[in-house]
């Protein structure tokens, strides 16, 4: 009896260790029966393969709902439309929760039983979106980097609290590590933090200012990692510094690389 108990205990321990190894090892893969390549975690499943156009169905005040549609492209990228103006975002799904990052903000949805999106954060709280029946978005499966999804999950843990973006000493420390580990989104987030100083100065000074080398270094690292948003973000920074020539050059590069926000900024400034 005692021997059997010890054997069962040992089996349980080995099973637990194997499970933990699968949960946390970067190379752990999902069940191959799933069409999505995902990275399994203790809190749920990570995925960025959602695809389709979701339009507003109901809202606490539909007449004043700001965002009309959210379109997901099955590759972690998407577009949001508000009064005919579109903007880009990237996203990550953690089990039944969807996190969208348009830039410095975050939209958080719960995914309902019928696949509907129910807003639980600022601007979209209690607003429901359903997928268009005549949706024309082409859902093309793309290869997914499990490590990227895990880094993205770490990014959310570091920056999102109570469905809001937060910034403190602990946040910057975590972002520094993620940026050092080549997660470009963290580098852009660190650049955003540094750009606040330029934003404050621009309110009281309309003369060209010198760039902060640390901010430029974060932006350049994101660019070097192939992040298409890097050039546009650098253009935004130079615009805050009243360096229009460099801002135009950066926005043009971003637009050429497919950053739709950079293209929009070119149009807004008549370039």
C-alpha cells in the first residue's frame, strides 16, 4: 500500500513537472488539432489569429458610440474606424479576453459565447460588436512565433492594470527587459515615455529642439527589428521637436513600409 502511494505520488510529481515545462518553456507548442498556432499558458491561450470585421451592435448610448468597426487581419494587425477615419492597431487574445493597442491606449474586449466582442475598457465599455455577415476580409493563415506571443503577454502583464495603461518604475523596468529581448513594441513604449518631455516642451516653445538620444535609440532599435511603426513614431517625435523636415522624411519611410498611420499623417500635413 505504501509503495503504491509513493509510486502514485511520484507519477503525479513527474506529470506536474512535465505540465509546467510545457506551460513555461518558450518552445512549447499548442495542440496540433487546432488550426491556430498558439502558446499555452496557465491563464489561457495566446493567439493573434482573429480575423473579420466587427461592427457595432449595441451600446449604452449608440448615438454617441465613437468607434464604428474593428477589422482584424489574422496576423495580429487590424484597423479601427471612427467617423470615417481609420487607424491601425495590433492585438493579442488571451483566452476569452482581447487586447487591442492602437498606440498609447488599450481597448479590452471580452469574447462572448457567440463570438461577439463586448467592450470592458474606456471608450467601448458595455458596447457590443458582432461580425458582419457579408464580411469580405480575406483570412489568410500566417506563421505564428510562439516566443513573440509570450513576449506580448509579458508586455500586457507589465502595462495593463484594470483595463488601463499604467506607467511606473516597475513598468519601465519590465519594458527595458522586453526591449533588450528584442520585443519592438516595448522599445516603442519606452520611446513614448521619453517623448512626454518633448510634448510638454512643445506646449510652451515653438522653436526647433534637440532630440533625446535615448528616445532615438529606442526608436532605432524598433526600426532595426523591422517594426513598420518605428519610422512613423520617429516622425511623430520630430514633429514634437518642430523639426518638420526630419518628421516628413520619417513619415514617408513609414508610409513606404506599409504603416497606414504614417500615410495618414502625410496626408494631414499636406506632404
